[in-house]
């Protein structure tokens, strides 16, 4: 698995786990090529904005306008939804699936409002 995907997992894990060691088991792909698609999605966003968006979803952190631009015009809705699906598939992280899905959609909608039309 590529570096960007692992980095994304570690960012999310650091926000929901204690400092104890833990193991993450990556489940089988829900469909062939899904993890490659996720990797390509992650690469469309800077690390800083990736962290900002993950924190916005998990911790209700404020989202910068620049990160909204990267999310909406760089990554796109399909990638955003695929990443939410991926995080939900990692039960070791202990996400509340309902909260994650609701907050993920709220973040998207906030970014739509913060982002000017196609630049």
C-alpha cells in the first residue's frame, strides 16, 4: 500500500486512539482497484489540508478556505465519499460510523459554501 494512504490512516488514528500500540488490519478491497483509487484521491490534496479535513470531520475543527478549495475542486465529492467509506471500514479506529458519515457530509456542504465556483 502506498505512503499517502498509510499517512492518511495514521493521521486519523492519532486523533482517535491513545498512545498505546495498536494494529490496523486493512480489510479486503470492497471492489478491485478501490485502494488505488483512494491513493489517487489522497494525492490530490496537500498533507496540511488532508489533516485539516480529517480534523474537521473527527473533531469539528474549523476548515480553511484553501482546504475547502482543495477538497471541492481538487479531490471532489466521489473521492471524499470514498475516503469516508474507507475510514468506516477500519473498525480498529473505533469511529462512530453514523457521526463520521453525518460529519463528513456536513464538511462537504460547508466547503461548498466557502468555495467560489470553479476557479
